[in-house]
C-alpha cells in the first residue's frame, strides 16, 4: 500500500457487483452495506434478526433510494440455518463477487451452539467456515471474486487448543474464547488463500480487523453475563475511546474493493498499534502464520461442520 490515506471516497462504482455481508444490520457490517449499496452494488444482508435487517435496509434506502438490498435469514450458530440460507442463495443467484464474513459475537458467557460447539468459535469461525464452503461455487463463478473475513487484534491473545477447542476440560474464559475464535478467523482466511491458489481459482481470500471500533458487539455478552450496569457503562464510554463504525469499516471496504489488495493479506487501521486509523497492512502473531496450525484447523473444521470445499490442487 502507498502512504496516502485510503477512504471510501476511493472506491470506484460497484454497479454490477453482488456482495453478501453477514451481520449487516449494525456496526461495521451496516456501514459496509451502506457504502457498497450507495456505490451501486447489489447488497445481500445475511442476518439472524429479520426486523433489524429490515430496519437497516430502510435506513440505507433513506439515504440511497435506489439501493439494491435483499435480506436472507442466517443464524451462524446453526449449521441447519447456514445450509438453508446457502440453498436460498443458490436458488436466487448464480454468482457472488464478495462474501464479507463480518458477523460475530464477543465475550459471551460459556455456552454452546445448537450443534454443540462452544458459542464464540462456533459462530465466529465454524459458522463462517461452513457458509463460505457452501457459497464457494457462486464465488468461483465470478472471476476476481473475494472472501473477506473479519478477525480482530484480539487474535494476538488467541491460542487454538485442538485437544480442547470447546473449553470442556480447561477453565473457560470469555476473553480467551473470543481470542481463540478471532485467531481461527485469521488462520482460516490465510489457509483458504493457499487452497484457492493451489486450485488455480480466480478468487482471493483476505483477512481484516477494524481496530478498536465503537459498535455494540460486546453488549450482548455483558448482558448475558448479568452485567447490565456494566453493559450500559461500556455503551456510554465506548464512543469516547474508540473510532466510529464508519472508520472501522474501512479495512473491510478496502479488502472488498481495492485493486491494490492481494490474496492472503491482513488489513487493519494504521495508527497506535492498529487500534484506529486508515487501512494498511496489519501485523499478526506467529501462530496466525503457522501452516501446520492452519492445516489442522481446516481438517477439524471440515470434520465438525461436514462441509468440504469444491477446491482441488492443480497438477
């Protein structure tokens, strides 16, 4: 990347592009949807809560009356839901330009998805792993398509314990579980790029992180932990010490649209150790670059989700 500060004003017209964004009803997902729709893209909001998605679409149309917006129901904590949504997509569309794996949960108290996965890695990683694999045929149908996966600076504290991925034996820590899930996002994005390259596909995989951004991501976890007052305090204080969701969405938008991006990159804010600023190449831990860890995560993810990608190495 060059030294010039990149903003959404640098994005060319997205007319004719189709982008699917998970968790697009709020936060950086909503900002990504709003910007892309305003630039002419057809945007599919894949969200768990239909009412919130409809409200988000109304806000976008209020600013951009001609916005092309569609809703698909998606609960990443349910593999059945992931399969149903993928089938609904394939019935309506034959190709996809950008899949933005944006949705996530943070600091949840210990719990399980309906498939028996620890909630944070189940939703943040395994749900997206399954979804990406099921939508891969549509991505492969569009040359130059991209998979953008949102990780976090919290990946730095993450450790993938394949012997106890769901904290069934070790002491559960909600921050530890979140860090593990965000490390999984980054490791997955890089391993996906390796497999796309090996197969000769004209699709790329990129990871991003939003820095420290003002969203409601942590609120549900704090409320579920019984920390209602703390959740309210965090909601009040967060905007004072973080950057806006509009700014936090820039790495995602850069990865989704820039002609300078390359597969396998990790993009985040450029100031104060990646906590805020404009998109640039981000640093990451050795674990996140370890190909042995990546291969193991891929194998485990295939086994747990039952989803195998339609990619084979070229000879």
